[in-house]
C-alpha cells in the first residue's frame, strides 16, 4: 500500500482522530456522486453514534500520523432505520448482514490497495461477529447528469471483484444537502450484497 497503514480505531485513538475523520468524510463526499455539503459537528456526531452501538468498527488508512481514508461497518441491526427497512421489505433478516457504511479515500491515495484492505478488514470483522453476509449502498445518479465529471469511473467493477453484486430489488432513501442547496433533499441509494461472506 505504498506506505499506508490500516488501523482499526477505538477508544482514545478514535476520539483523537474524530476531527480529522470528519474532515475526511466531508472532503470525499463533496465529490461526485454524493455532492454532500457536510459539517464537522454532524460528522463527529455520526461517528460517535456509530461507535456507541455494538459491534461497529472504524478502519482508518494513515499516511504517517494523518488519516487519509476510512471505512466503517456495523451489524445491520445497528444501522440506520432505512437500511434495515429495505431488507425487511424484501423478507431478508437484517441480523444476517454486516452493513458497510462507507469507504472514503483521498484522491492521491487511490489505486494503492487501501480500498482492498478496507473490504478485507470489514469482512474479517463481520465474520468475527458471526455475520453471514455483507451489504452496502451507493447513491444512484443519472448517467447524463451534467455535474458528472467526464473522467469519472464508477466503482462497480471494483466492487464485483470483491464478490459483491448489485441488488436492484433493494433500495433506500437518505436526505442530505448538496452544495448550493438551502435544504436537504432525498437521494435514492441502491444496495450491493455479498452472500455468503
């Protein structure tokens, strides 16, 4: 990973890293396809709430002492209600799944193995909890959206190589504010599933 170090954070190490992790999430999610206009207080609260649940993990990628990427996971039974509801609507038991919340990495560090490491670490964590399967969701955007960068490459092929498959029958909606908007708006997200792990 070209000098990057992956570390699972908890306790005081996580508390110390919260400001940097919050800035990291804001920076990466500001990009296409999320276009998220985040704030540090909300991000810190999100990470605190995540770690207050049972079985969550935060894996950070460090370049020296600075986090440059992060990924999270938690039992789906601890995840946001829309995630659980998407699976229950289709008759799937959320207790079988580990939910992979996000995987973000600053652009200069992409393509060096951190993404593969994030998936491996989260899958290992899920298996240690006795989870049988894993799932994550990604925002659904119109391919013709004029805001889409001309050089954007979807991560579908990368996710497929990790053993995940899209599930068009599973979706949920989250609300967030995009840059330039005065209020939060609804955004559709589609799921990718690996079953079994």
